[in-house]
C-alpha cells in the first residue's frame, strides 16, 4: 500500500486517534494509504516503532450507551518511522513522493512556535514549524502539489498559527516569493479540534496483556472510546473519515464546537474538582460514584452550563457523553492533576459561563459560584499547585482582594462577594457536606 500521510508525532494520542482512523478506513476499503511517522524532537519512540514495523495494539476502554467497552485492535496503518535527527535526507525525501497528500501533527501545545534562530541548512531545524517549512520548500522545488495539513495541537486556531510560523520562516530564510504564494495557494492549513482521552502505555498491565495477545508489544496503547474530530474545510472525498464511521465534523468554523467542549467538559471538570477534593475525594471516578458530588456535577452541566450555550440537542448529547466519560472505570484521573493552575483554568473554562448566566438571568449560578468559593478555600491548603506569586497571594489575601484581581480573572468580581463569602462560611463552619447540600437544595 502506498504512503500518503506524513505524521509529526509518534505519541499515544495520535496512535489512538488519527492512525486508528486511517486503519479503519483502510480496513473498509475506503482509503488506500499508509502513514509515515516523523519524530519531531530528538528523543522519541521511532526506533521502537520501526522494530515493530509500525504495528501496535490499541485498546479502547470506557462506557458507551451505558455499556462497558473494552476492545482491542491491531493497528497496521503506519508503514515506518523517520528520525530527522539521524536521517535528515530520508526526511526530505518524503517531499518528493507525489502520493503524499496529508500532513497530521500533534507536537504538544508548545510545538507550534517561531524561534527565529534556525537556518534552512540545519539538519534538522529545531522547531516543528521550521522542519515543516524545510519540507514544504523541498516539495515546492520538486514542483509537486501542496498538502492538506491537519494540526491537532491544543491551541486556538492551530492551523492558522502553524501557517503563520511557516510564512515567518520562509521570510527569515529569504525564500522566493513564489514559494510563499505556493504555501498560501496550494496548501490547506486546517484549524481543528480533537477530543479523546488517551491513557497511553498500560505499564502495570503490559505483561499480562502480552500473554493475552501471545506477543510482546512495547507500543500497546490505551484510550477512551469517545472521540471527536472537528476540522475546518471539507476533504471527505479524499479522506473519507465520516464514511468510515469516524465521529468527524467538517465545518466552516471550529469555534462553536471548541466552546461547547471547553465549557461542558473542561468547565465541568474545573467546577467540580476542587470542591470534591475538599470533600475528601481523589479521582473523577470517585466523584461520579458519590451521590452528592455526582448530583452537583449534573446540576452544573445541565442547569447552568448548557442553558447558556443554547440547550440544543447537540449540547445535551455532549453533556450526557461527558458524564459517561467521567464514569470510565478504566481511567484513574486524579483530581490533583486537574487542579494544577486552577486560577487560569477557572478564568478560561468557568468564568465565561458565570458571566453569561448572570447576564441572562440577573442572578448568579449557584453551583459555579460555589466552585469559585471552593477554589479560594482550596488555595488555602497545601495541595494547591500554581505559580509562586499566585499561591502566596491566594493563601493570605482576604476574599474581597482576591475577587478584585482583574489580572487573575480579566474582570473585577466584587459583585460576587456576598455569595462567595456565604459559601465559604458554610464550608468552614458546617463542612463540605452541608455546603454541597445547600447548593443542591
């Protein structure tokens, strides 16, 4: 089978996501193409990937439609891996293959950056956008067509940001104007939203799974069943994800889907975890199993968050899917790991819903206001984990001074003072159980 896809990133996420989808398309005879994986940083898994000839087992585990799912697929969509740090010429040779049409990347949020210090002659240039620019220039010189570029990094406007970096490198390296025009006109840098929790290599289970499989696999991967890929553009004819049964949405604008995901999934997490930790719980699954915290989460999502989004069927379906995902018995998601940098997370994920709810109803949403009080109380404990200045201030400052910090919240939150202080008094004097019960009454 011919090689048609260049993928930057060999980690668990893309192997549970894009590589799995390509495998499904190939298996159904809808697509005939293999993935060549490029290692984007100096250390990685390419040598292991090549030892296993690109083959690995993917376990999907979770709850779907109320049923527990635990299924394994032997994924064969990867043909080989290339380490540009040891074989740069082979990396550039990818540009000369006319069958190559799609580029997929997941190089972490920090991967899409313009350093501005690399040279075209570097073998390889340091940053991912610089490596990509060198590859695209090689393609341009070979007089071949451009690519559909699917950036999966978790930043806003990921495709636009990647394109911006590529054009910056082209100018830094004083490449011909004709190349810049080719980048703009012949290539499609698609903004995307990706959603699947990947739990990676199951270290504790590996040997028992090897016995079950009848072979050693050092790339066994695990992930939840749920997945969503929202892509700006429509290349279904060339890349028939939807036809293969993948939960993909081709759209003109990713932003409403991102808003739904951030508000419901991430906002639900952030609203719940600090109060739940103060209540004595340790994992998301424990929260779902606890009658009180589960009721709090459901009320937060369905009575406060979703009404501000429009209360559409799609919103409600996503909300129900989030509850199933949180109940996944195979994922031990620690509350303290979600609690990291909670001030900035609250500002991005929860506060916009509070402000919209208040604007629409002229009253504060009980659960999410309670979650702000829980945040303040949590930051007074030794378990809070954030920047030193934030930790010091949040631990010692009075509530009114905390709420006034526009540099923390983007707005003066003094109008929430009475309600936040009330919940803090209940937490301190009567305990978290009584505080939860008051919110749920």
